[in-house]
């Protein structure tokens, strides 16, 4: 919050706008989450976020009689523009209780978020058209291409073996040979491809690879050692993991992956690619990275693997590998720049991924 700005602002109707605190987590979760994220997740991602540096984690609209009726979170994130760090944050989870709508509380929350960020670049992604409307109302704009979701169904036998293993029945089927990968051709051999399990965030070769890859785009997450340790090793939910893909001991791709249970598919396990860094212009190498992710997902007995992202080369890459682009589930990526650089930013090459800004909320 800007220096000298009051911590509580009185609003018409008895409402009060104030910074969110750890004591508000349960109330804000109940507003719109069927499955609460929990205090441990918020402590890690919001309040103890090392990139926040004392800045606000978000705001709530409170009322002495009804309690919290509105919220917006502001998640600080390490982003680099043209190779230099820039203050940036993801504005997310804007919500106003239906009983309190019509009083302009959503407008107040978004406007206050932008005004309090100073010169920070503010990013967001939402499937909620009302949220996108509020961003655009104050000069926010949709990044060209939006955020696409790509999926690849794995062999049904993977799920069958998982169920049989769960009930300790016919375990011998777990060693049954897999069918050829129809969409992607023959799988890479151990001689051409190797997983490092897990990746070491202090490995100089990895850090050099990530820094070199970041120079191929204009705007991306700053993946240094501190970020990798915080994002993957300190995350309290879903056990996200880092993987590096090597060819002849040389790192050619970095993957962030995790799994989750999907209740809509009889509790089936779904694998998620949280991050993918590789040379997208090298179709062979990029294809090997995706194949490596598929092999990892199969080892986790997942029935589906998916990823979201904004890199312009992703669409062609996934199409080549037989993945499906889920047109009906696209979330536009939006951006707000206080410096009025709308045209310049829209022409940039972005590489923002699923893990950016909202990890674990999928």
C-alpha cells in the first residue's frame, strides 16, 4: 500500500475497504470456493511470498453486520521485461457476494488494486467475463492469443492398471507392454533422453539454461534459484516437481509437473505441466520434452495430461504432437500497465504458464 495511504477506507452503505490479513482466509475462501485452499496455502503463496516485500497481498470489503462480502488478491511475482526485472503482480480471485452486488464494490476493488500498485505491471487470467470487464474499464487489455489449454488423453490401460493396483488385483497386468504412441510416433530411447529426478535448483547448468531461454522472449517469469526453491520445494500442496530433460548430458528442457485427482473421472489422476522451458523453434527437442512429460505422467498412472500457456509457439507444437486444444475452456490473459504502454506490450512475445500467478488452483 502506498506510503501514507489509510489502512481502512470507509465506503457508502457502511462498507469498509481494508487490506486482507491471514485472519480473513477462511471467510474469503467461503465466498466462492467449494474446496477451500486453506491457511497453509495462503501463508506460502500470499503472506510469506518472498517477492511481496511488504506490499499488499490484496483487499477485502467488510461490513460490521454481514462480514466480508468482496475480495481481490494481489500475488506478487518475479517477471522480467527485456531481460530486466520489473515489479509485477497477478491480480486474481475478484469476487463480490451476490447479495452485495450493485453497489460498485467490484469497481472499487479493481480500481484500488491498480492505484496501489504504483508502476508495477499487473497481470491476470480469468474465465469470468465480469472480471475481464472490470480490468478493461480501467485500461487493462487482453494479451494477443490469450491463454490456451491443451490436453492429451493417455492410454486407457494406464487407468485400468491404476484401479487394479489400488485394489491389489491382478498386479501382473502392471507389467503389460504399452501400445505404440500413435499420435507422436516412437518414444525416445534412454540413450537419447533422460530425466533428472529431481532437478537441482542450484545446478549452474540449469540456471544458465533458464537464463539463456528467457532471452528468447520479451516478457516471462524470472526463473532463478530463489524462485525455483520457493515455487517447487516450499509449496505445501500437490507436491509439484521439477524435471530436466537431458540429451547426452546437456539440458534441453525444463518441466514443472504435478498431479491431482479429478473427481469427474471416477477419481482418476490428471497430470499437469505447470511450466515448460525449451527451444520451441527446435521441433524435435520440444517434442522430446512433451514425450518426457507423457512418460512421467504414465508413471504416475494419470489418464490425462494437460497444460495452459501463452507462448505463440505452443499451438503449433501441441498440434504436431497430437494434443487437443480445448477451445471451450480458454481463459484470456489480461494486462494492466500504469505506464500506458498498451500498444508496445501487446506486440511483445509472452511466455507465461499455468504455474504463473495461481499455482495449485486448477
